[in-house]
């Protein structure tokens, strides 16, 4: 059984040279008003970012953030810092160097101007509370799971576990859910992960470098899921404390892969730690949809605006994208105008669709693809992963990857698009015939 642990407890050891760790969070206090200008459902990444921006909006709109959890949020988010975070003081740790490890070699990258950033939910919540306390117009309430949002006159009613709140506008910021299936011609992979915050009895972690993906070693018999990309992700906070996370990109939502065993095997093989030399002090787990299907808001909540589609389909990264979009969302909520959906440029959507088909159809070649990608100059890779790349950047990346499998994925992407268009045309013609 895993015991709960505070963020302060995780930091009780000396900080390493590469991981710059933020101070521990303070106390959290919130109240529940009856009527507000904006109700935000979800106190995670998007919800808090939007609330902080609304607090600084003209007119200081009254904002209520309804968080369904009663216990502290165990999640964490990572991204390359692009300056978009409205709560930069909530940064839990950062690194300017990263690596991808495979059996064929290791790629190392660096971009000091855009470090890789870790933000733990507890740190972000505490920073948001400190920032919002000075505004007096925003409150955050825990244990307020929302069951329904209904239209009521010129506003809406938000029905939560703590009662009903009337609001002029409602934002659904709960984040994406893994769909069960996708239409023909589309791709769906489930990015399933289990992360163990572990503490070792002796210093073994290199705090100068984040391991984005470690594909080295072969899984034990019966522990390698068919058709899945599997790797370990490591965030070293101190020489004795790190997040070691087992991750799968798998087409099977119910894949029985043993993530805990994957972490234990990796800890023993990479750092030579015996089972009695380390322990798990906290865990986090989740599932991120990786799909080329446009994400839709909850149809049951038609009265609410929604933050959807900010997670990048080909990687699962969404923290910086969500921060950037929160500025747009807050502006429209404060102005009372429709909130536009998040959208990528067509080139990004197309490249993501090709890459998803490659991961689905050629998972055994994924380690080499990521090794080649991260062997490119760090700033180039970061521009690509943060949607700031030029057409020339994209071409350099495409030319660095394996030609034959990616050409096959490109052909399948185009064929799938043609097939979808044909089905739509036939459906439209049939509907006209019926009429």
C-alpha cells in the first residue's frame, strides 16, 4: 500500500545541481458564494490558469472554481517553458538538459532559454490561492463535483455536490476523457501511465538531466503488450528523489500491462537499487487520449463553454498549450462573447495524424524515431514540440526520421482522409435522395 506524502516531505533531501526546486505550498482556504459572474468547473491546469487571468480582467468579475476532488490533487504537468504560464512561481522544478535512451544509443538535447519544467498540482494550487487572495473576487472550493449544468433565464445553474450556484457563464475545464472508440479511418492510442515518486537510500539520480524516454532493456516474459510503445520517464528532483514513470502508447484501453513491475525492474536495472534500498512515497496515474479525432465538449452540458483539444495528439503534452489558450478563454468569458475552440494549424494536424499512424502501425520502430528526433538541435526540437516551428524546421525533422515507415504512414493518412470524405459525400447524397 502506498502512503500519502506531502510535497514538502518529497523535498526533505538536498536539491541536486540540475533540478531547481520551488518552495513548498502554503495553506488553502476557499468559500462558496451563491451567485457569480463565471463558474469554472475543474480546478486543474486549465481551470486555475483561467481563474487567475479572470482575476486580472477589467471589472474584476466574480469567479467560482468548483473542484470535484476533496483530497489534494496528485497530478503533475510538464512542458518546455514558453513564457505562457500565468503562474510561473508555481514551478516545482526545471531542467535545461534532457535525453532519450535506446538500445541503439542515447540522444541528448538542451535549450537553456526554454527549460523543461515540472509543475505539481499542489504547488500550482497553492500559488493560485496566494495570487487570488489579493483579488477578493475569485474563490476555489473543493469537494464540489458538478453533476449538471442547466440554462436558467439569461444565465445558468451549476448543480454541485455542495449545492446549486447561479452564474452568467460556465466554463467546463475538466480536461479530455479517453474515448472508447473512434470512427473508421481515425486513430486512437491510449497514453497510459503510472508514476512512482521514489526515494532511494543512496544518491543515484543525475539531477542535471531529465530522461524523457528510456526504451532500453527488454521486458520480462508476458509483460510486453502487443502493439504498444513502452518506455520509462524519469524526473530527478534530488540525488535520492525522482519520479519514475512507466508509460504505454497502446491501442488497447484495457491493456493489463503491469506498470508497477515495469518501474521496479527499471530501478533495479538502471540504478542497481535493491528492493530494500528504495521506497515509493507517492503515486500518480492516468490516461491521455492520443487521437486525430476532433475532441468535442460534453454534449450534456450545452449551456457551458468548454476547454477541449489542448492536449497535442502526437505527444500528450498539453500544459503550455492550455496556458496559452487560457488567455483567450478568459478574455471572452470576461467580455461575454463566445469562447472559440482551441485549434492547431493544418500542418500541425497533418503531421500529428501521420505520426499517430506510425506509432500505431510500427510501434517497434518508435524508439529509433524518438532517438533521431531528439538527436536534432535542442532549440529546433523544442520549437517543433511547442508549435513554434517553421516549415523548414518541420522539413528537417521529417528528413531525420525513418523514410519508409513514415512514407507508409503518410500514404495511410491521405487514404483515410479520402475515405472519410467519400463517406461524407455518399451520406449527404443518400440524405438528399430520402428527402
